[in-house]
C-alpha cells in the first residue's frame, strides 16, 4: 500500500515537473524540480482526487500549512498519514 | 487628431480557423451552422449552432497552458497570434508600455463554469480544479494575451452582452486616438455552446431550431455560434513609420443606451448610435456603402434595426447594402462584433459584400437591400458595423478604406 502511495505521489509530482517519475529523487524539493506555487496547487488537487483526502494546505501561506512540502519524501509521508487517517 | 488603423487580423469561427478562412466562407455564403456536438445535447430543444469543429486544443497548446485556458481564451489567443503575425509588429520594451488589450466577452469561461457545476452538483464532488477562477474570469482572455505579448499598458475585458466586442474595440480605438496608447490588441471571443449556456438561451424562447434567416419574413430566431476575432489597432503614423500594411482605418465609434427595456431593442437608441458613429468619423450618410447588421434573425431585432437604419440614413437607406453574416457563423454573443468586423474589412479591401444567407421571403418590415444569399461585388469606401445588446446597449463602429 505504502509503495503504491509513493509511486502515485511521485507520478503526480513528475507530471507537474514535466519529468519522468524515474527522474524524481525523494530528497528533491519542489524548487529543485521547478514546480512553482501554481504547480503545487495543482499537485495538491491531484493528490486529493487520487486518494480521496482533504489536504490541509493553504496556498496563501504554504509554510504555515500542516502539510509538509519541504521535499518529495515529506510529501509522501504527509499523504500516507492522510490516507491512514481516512480509514 | 491621432488616427487609428488596423494592421493585423485573426479569427476563429464556424467558417474556419483563421481570418482568411472565415472571410472566404463569408464570400462563398457558406453555412457554418450545423447539428451541435456537445454533451447532453439530447436534453436540449435547440440542437444547432455555429460550432467550431475539427479543432483539437492539444494541437495548439500544451497541457500546462490548457489548465488555464477556457475555450473562449483559446479562441482569443489563436486569433491574437494570427493578428500579431499579420501585423509584423515587434513589441519592444518601450512599445510594451504603450500597448494594451481590450477584449469583449459576455460569459467568459462558461465551459469551466459548466464543467465545475457538473462536478459539484451532478457528480457530488466536493472540490473543483484549483484554477477554476483564473480560467473562468471574464478578463482571462485579455490577461493571457497581454502576458503572451508583453503588453504592459491598459488591459481589461468588456461585458455588454451582444455588443461586448464593439464596445471593446471602440474603447481601444479611443485610447489610441486620445494618446493613451499606441497599439491595442482588441476584439472579442465567446463560447457558450455548452449544455448550461444553451439551456439558458432556450429559456428566452428566441432561438431557432432550424436556421438563422435574418430579414427573411419566415425567420424564427437566432442561432448561437462560438469563436472570436482579434485585431491590431495602431496609431496611423506609428504604422506608417514601420511600413506596415494597413487593412482599414477605424474612423469613428459611438455608443448609446435605449434606457428602456432589458431585452426588447429600441429604434431610437440604435439610430442614434449609427448617427453618432458617422459624426465621430466625419462621414455623411451618403459615404456609407455597407452596413454589417446586428441582424440576429429574431422578429424584433430585424424589423427594429431596419427602422433604425431608415431613421439614421433617410433616403440613402435604399442605396446602401446591409447584410447579416450571423446567418453563416451564428451569433457569437460577446465575440460577434469582432468576427463581423471582418465583413467590413472585406468589403473595403476586396469590394465584396458578404450575403445574408437563408433568405427566403421578403418582409415589408425589413425592406432594405439585404444582399440575399449571394455575395456582391461593389466598391465600398466606408462601412458601419452594428451591435445592439440586451440591456439596450448599442455600439457602432465606422471603418474607412486604408488612407
């Protein structure tokens, strides 16, 4: 299940970065990947649609959101927590 | 006084992709109205329209771009690209500050609204795409054009229903004439051919289920179209200095209000708008060889417009030609005046007046020379383009041959 979440989150991020999923490193930041604030908002939307969760993310102030976007790894972890909380 | 000329044109309509294709359709009297190909068409009572078919957005735009471009914005950007290429204009850093965009649209991103309402109401979803707002806003098309060409002067959208484009182009004209800017990209675009958009129009009971037959006694309503057109308006000396090809001169503009009824057209307001445009252009009624009519194909509009032309032109009303190209491309609502300006440019440049097709039966209340069914070759040196909107808002542009 967890591997599955990781794969899907990476696919979502890769689409916004216009890269292949295999090119996405877990330690990469959004900035490394060239994803701007609009790309992030779209990625959050895609995550919500894919996993049927509500992401606690406010685009007006991303740093203060509960959703940790500091790296690809942290985003995957945050999504895993949301998915676990869903059940 | 500063003079304003047109140095670029671009269009998308049911008659084709591009201004040349649209004008060729007008010249041939081609019918662009056909059965609608949209979702849930079986739940509509009106099932025809001037739809842009054979168009694949992915052939022109990237996926990232399309997340921000509603269909009305796509049409505007395609028309703008064509107009900019035709003008040969280079937007330098200096010129960027003296250039802007005014675009007309009545409904803005209606596809985006329709899709999003379906998502939350029909599919029961609790969220919509994050860019719904920047995609549906009425100024989206103007904004995307200004961003694409780095036009940093005045930019905004104008909404006055069926007169939106004419109001937009009139504003752009006045800005250049008054010295506020040197170059304006202007026109309008619209795409209301979605279930919700047509359902709304059905409610008014002014739509035809079979054809748009302006000025014909058996006319039975309007038919919606979609698309848009964009023009490069430029200050005359600026255009001359760079050796640009001048397509026509924007000679005058006038806007009036009936201040009477929200949907019924008024004769006096329309007549005052035509007279005002002539006065503003320094033209006399006898100078006008062609009027591109508002000509919606409704009973009320066509007879009122005929009476207004008689009121404004007196005896000359029987010596000028007037036609409605809506019979071919449908009524593009907020984009209609822009596409129809091409008919005026064609008359001035090529001496070809596009016909009113679908004309079957003379109506004593519409007894002008409406150029029935077949285009006509006539030398024309000045034209008017009429737009009379719901809300009693009238906007008329006067064009003159290139100086």
